[in-house]
C-alpha cells in the first residue's frame, strides 16, 4: 500500500452509521499510521439534506482534480476510523491547495 498522507482521497469500505453493513466510499485522509487511517466522510448527496446537516459540509471546489467523479462534499463532523490490516484501500487523488485552504477555513469558522 502506498504511504497515505493528509488530504489524500481514498476509496475504502466504510460501515454505515447504523452499524450494520456498509459500502465502498470515498474518504478524505486526516492521518494514517501503520495501524489505522483516520479520515472524514465524503458525499455527493447534498441537495436533500437538512439545513442543519448542510452546515457541516464543505464543498470540494476541485473535485475532479481530487479524483472524484461528481461534485462532492466533506462531512467535517463524521470521522471515519479504518483499521489498515482489515481493509483494502485505493488512493484516487488528493485535495488541491485551494481546497486544503478552503477546508481549513471552513473548519475554523464552523459553528454547530
């Protein structure tokens, strides 16, 4: 496996919030070590979310450059922890400098 770095975009099997089942999903890497990957969930499902949920989503401006197939948002509240030894991870891209700065600013100004 390639060494993962913060702001890499990967595809990994993620369990559903409800705890049963899951699916392969894009994840934004926050940190990675020999044991686990910590990331933020990504979603293309934005339009039908409540205003409360939309407040926690950062829109990736350069989604194609990040290796994504359609407009995508970062859920800054949903942290995904993945055990490295139990998953297959595929790196597909990384955030651009513009999105790294934009996401940092969004997180800094986020109000629940």
